[in-house]
C-alpha cells in the first residue's frame, strides 16, 4: 500500500476536529500518515502532532493560505505533500481541493467516502440511495465524510517540519479583488454615485470613487458603462437588468436617464443629476439638476463636501 497523506482541515487557522477522523481513515488504509496543515502559521501543527497514529506533520505555511483559493492551495499543498493516497475532509473546500490536487497529480479522486476496508472504499451514490465500492489500485485523493470514522485519541507526539510556500501572483490578485470588494455594494448603500457613458473612460470613475469615499457611498454605473468598459463590473450596474436600488441619495453623473436605468433607481429619495445636456431625460426625474460637464462639476462638489464634512 502507498504512503498516506492527510490534509488537515482548518477553520480560520485553527485545527478542525474532523482531522482526527481523517487520521483514523488514513490508518484504515494501512499506514501512519504524513499530515499536511495548510496555514499562515505553524501553531496548529502541535495539536496534530499529539494525535495518535500520525507518522509526521508538515506545517505548510504561506500567504496563499490566508483565504481559500483552490488553485493556489492545491499548488502549495502539492509541493509539500509526498506522493501517496491523499485524504481530505469532504467539506466544501476539502472536496474542491481534492479535485484540484487529483488533477494536478493526474490521479483519481473519490469523494464522500464513508467506509474503508483494506483498499476498498465505499461512497454513497444517487443522493445516498445506493452505496458503491471502489477498489484502489494506486494513488488517489479521497475525501472523507465527517462523523463516519472514529476520531483517533492522543499519541506520543510526531515530528513537525515547517515548509514555507511564499506568496505568488494569484495571492496578490486575490488580495486586490478582496480590497475592491470591500467597497460598499450598491444594493446596500444609502448613498450612491453612479457614472454613465458620459464619464468617457473607466479611469474617470476614480473621480466618482473619491466623492463616494467622502460620503460613505457606493459607486454604481449605467449599463452603457458596464457594457463599454471591462473595468466596470456588472455588479455595479443599476437598472432593469442590473440592481434595483432605493437609497436616500442617488447622484447620476453622465447618465442620460433611459427608462431601463430609471427602473432601477427612480424610487431613490433624492436624485441629483449632472449632465452636460439640459435636455437629458434624467432631469425630468431629478430633484436637483446640474447642467454641466462632470469635469467641471465634480471638483466643485468634492471641495464643497470636504468643507462641509471637514
Ligand atoms: C432590455 C434592456 C435592458 C437594459 N437594462 C439597463 C439597465 O439595467 N441599466 C441601464 O443603465 N441601462 C439599461 N439598458 C440600456 C439603456 O437603454 C441605456 O442604453 C443606458 O442606460 C444608457 O446609459 P448612459 O446613460 O450611461 O449612456 P448614454 O445614453 O450614452 O448617455 C450618456 C450621457 O452622458 C452625458 N455626457 C456626455 N459627456 C458628458 C460630460 N463630460 N459630462 C456630463 N455629462 C456628459 C450625455 O449628455 C448623455 O446624456 C437596457 C436596455 C435594454 C434594451
């Protein structure tokens, strides 16, 4: 039988109790496993080392483990984990990681295993209406359902090795996306400043963001802006095929006021429109209208807000 490797289940950097069941499953496959702990610190490693039946422990540390991402976790774990039968928890992330790891290693994946007898694995199929037996003939990644194997108790303490997996580009991109997502969603905001095609370039949305930051507002967009510029995501779109919003204040900048846009924001308590065309339909629905280019109007609005809000 091949070596067994357990990927410890962690939650917010802490060891999840199901890990003791994974060790038990690995023992049923015939060997004391190497336990890999994906994490940002090696503190959870000591707890695993105390479990009975553990061969050795590898604390696989790195920035990429701060938030779950299948691709970078699988890459880092793949580097740390020796070849063999890999055992993960059948949690949402565990099953995801199992598939990724199996694909990276070009080996089979067996999900939701509930029993092990030698090299025979049992998994439920057809929504649990039947059980299927699979005989392993080589390395594989298997995920184990919680509460199906008795947790192992305390052991003598296994050797712990720390392996550092440094950050990669994917981690940096994820952090950037996470930061971008910190901005308030239009559906939740009480104040929204939206830009339309009249903003002329997605870069100019920075001007809207500065005002949004001053007001604690969300930045929205018209469909024309979303459709024209890849940089403006659909999550920002207000209107019939975007989000319906109902803020206290809606500021429409360079937006004509098409019926489909109005459908998503006309119930706003106060509507302010900035448009260089005095005939733009948005003015018929605005409580306050500023006939001007945004290039002229936004700096004045920004400095007035700064003076007002301190
Ligand atoms: C089935 C369907 C669903 C749709 N769903 C949506 C939806 O959910 N949301 C949505 O928004 N649209 C939706 N649309 C599209 C909608 O019909 C309009 O095409 C869209 O709202 C127009 O966006 P806009 O106002 O940004 O662009 P435009 O109509 O091109 O208006 C740009 C405005 O900017 C002004 N402008 C130009 N330069 C400046 C400047 N320097 N300073 C100030 N103002 C300037 C112009 O005077 C003009 O009024 C939908 C359409 C269809 C057919």
